[in-house]
């Protein structure tokens, strides 16, 4: 997946979660706005975790043979 799209998605998720958290501080607990802000915070956190999982799966892995040769060279130095 394109890293720019993932970065933009993560920024949107942080914005949604951050604004929702900021609103939760100032709203009364027994109001409907508090419930909506809490739901927005949960959705933002879920979206952040989904983007993080997508980044984790889309990053290329180093082959084990290459990694072993790099580790041997580091030990020799």
C-alpha cells in the first residue's frame, strides 16, 4: 500500500481522536454530546490501530539470509 495514503489516514485518525478527547474534557458527562465524543474517540483509536496494522503488514521484511550476514559483519567489527 502507498505510504502516503497510510500517513494521511493516520493523521486523520489522530485528528479525530485528539479532537474527541479534547471535547470529552469540557462536556458534561450526562449529555448526548459526551456520548458522541466518546464514540468518536473509540472510532479514532480503532482507525489508528487499523492503519498501524496495515503499515506493519505492508513493510517489506528482510530475508533471513541477508539479516544473518549483516549480523556476522557487525560481530566482526
